[in-house]
C-alpha cells in the first residue's frame, strides 16, 4: 500500500510542473489559445492547438496551478479524445506541464 501511495504522490508532483524545456514522455506539445465563450450544448471550456489541429477541453487537471488569465500558454501534455460534439473535437487532458 505504501508503494502505491508513493507512486501516486510522485505522479501528482510531476503531472503539472513548470519547466523551461519540454518534458520527454509527453504525447504532444500544444498551445492553449484561450477560453471558449460560445454558447451551445457542447461548448465552453478552453481552446487548444495540438500541431495543426484545434480542440476544446473542459478544464485543466485538478492538481494544475495554471494561470488561465494570460494566453497563449505553451504546454506539453498527455490527452485523449472524448467526442466531437460542438464546433471542435473535445479532449480530456490526463497530465500537463507548462513550458516557459
């Protein structure tokens, strides 16, 4: 049980850290471009560009302390698709690191 708790603590510490260089082991580098203010059933949250593709996501991982008042925000992240409802495909961010 101690091993599981230790691994969980380590994962929480590294899943949202600030860094001057991108972390290896993350699926993608991306830019959070701003909030989505559109009014529709599947809208809201934040807009993110991963490569040349644009997505929406609801929120940052719970343990992240991201200054979401200043955009753009360069990040490295692990993520997965959840649906395509609304204007853009929606993703869930599993872990994220802010790149300074």
